[in-house]
C-alpha cells in the first residue's frame, strides 16, 4: 500500500472526523482530495468503523481503491486485470467485501476482499448493474444482458454460480434486510418502473399501484433507487417524465401499504442515491446531468421536513455520489469528486457532514 496523504493532511482529516457538530447543519465539506492527475472519481464507499473506511472509484478508466485506517488514507493495490471503475460495492463484514466493475477492456466482473487479499473473481457478459452481499456464501449479482446470453440475475453460494431463470423483471439494484427479505428495482414489461421482492425462495413483482403508473404516450416512469431498512421500512425513489417535465418521488412501504410524496428537487439529475442519516431521516443525493451543476444533497428528517444541503468545493464543482454514517457518531462521510472547470479533469474527494 502506498501512503497518499501527508502528515498535515492526516491530522486535518482526523480532526475533521472528530470535530463537533457544525453550526451549518446542512453543509458538506471536503475533508480529503486525491490529486492523481487526469480524471479521478469515487462512486461508492463502505464504512465498517471509524478506523476502517473504503472508497472505490476510477482513475482514467482504471479502478482505484483507498482505505482509511484511522490515521491516513492508503491506496489498496488491485489485481492486474481489475480494470474499470469500481462502481458497485456490497459487504457484510471487513472480510466479505464484494465489488463489481464493468471493465471496458476485459468485461464485467466481481471479486471479493477476504480481509487480506482479492479472491473469487468471476466474469460476466453484458453490464453489471448491482451487487448485494448477504454473507460469505450468499451473493447476488444483477446485470443487463445488452443482447448477450448469460447475463441477468446470478447467485453465488460459496461454491458456484447459478443463474436465476424466469425472473419476472430485470433487476438493476437491490437492498436487503436479510437473506429472506430482499427488495429490488428494475425493468419489466411495464417499463423501467419495476419493483420486486425476494422471500428467500422466489423473486416476484410488487405493485405500488397508481403510485407508479405504467408508461403512456406522453409519460415514462422510472424507479431509480431502493433502500430497505427493515420489513416495515422500505424506501424507493422514482421519476415520472411527463410532457418533458420531470418530477422526483419518494415511495415508502410500512409493511402494510405504500405511500408517496414529491421530492423538492430541481434540474435533471442522472444519479440518485438514498442514504440513511442515522437519526431516522434520509439523504437523497442528486448528481445532475449538467456538468456545471453541483450535486444537490436533499435531506428529509424523521418528521418529513425537507432541506437542501450545501457542498463546499472552492473553484471546483463538487459531486457527492455516495455516503454513509460513521458508526458511533452523528457524522456522515461521503465520496465523489471535484470536477475542474475544464470538464476533463477531476480530483477524487471525501466529504464530511456533521449532523
């Protein structure tokens, strides 16, 4: 591992992680920038403890992984054939961390960090859209076949891979409460607005009814993210495009029925990520299609009140792409990038929010 942070930067980051709550409760700040040259962006992260945080992404079409050990950020070497940005991450422990990547050179693959090294690589056709780890011998991989046979929904049981046949829809992303309670979104016969559930034996479609209308001649409905926190607390984000007008929605399943509310967002986001804030609320991270637009982190508290967060980035354009609560604190860490004004280069970035 190569240390990429100076002593001063390490001290500053440690102080940031330990700092008291900020007076500006809606402000995200940059706690660490990664100046690797070219275009570097972090797209996903995993937080295990205050001394074990991972950040994954890409640097000029190559995968990158960094790890915080409580004192400094260090790069984690990747296998030679591990190309492409590290886009999809899921883990159940520090010794069962899976990543999925769509390597433009060698094709899509997943591999596992077992606590000491990278193992269990498996290649796929098509495009990987998500990975969900439920245990060392229980992993789901979802993909789009793009017309290639073999891709789709796959399960790993610790010994081998099995493709799930007769899926009721194409899964794009999933979120699990347990191995017998997995929620997913994707695309089915009604368009890219499918919602599904796995009960430990069977995948089936779930219908929120009129809250997710099917496509029509003048409208299209998309499901964009899913977050399952318990059997009675499942969140789904959706977008309805109607007559060139986009509206973002937040759907909730309480174990008995669905409800829906409008998300007070603006612009045209192309990435939408739901993150729990650790206090009963949610962050809704929006990355806009316009490269000159900063990310818009929206916060919904436990009383259903929405506020718009702010992100500092100096002269760069900050993009916040993923986040997680630091265990035992009210602090959230986020990852993304600081896009430079030339739109060609970017520095990877770690952001901090003190709640």
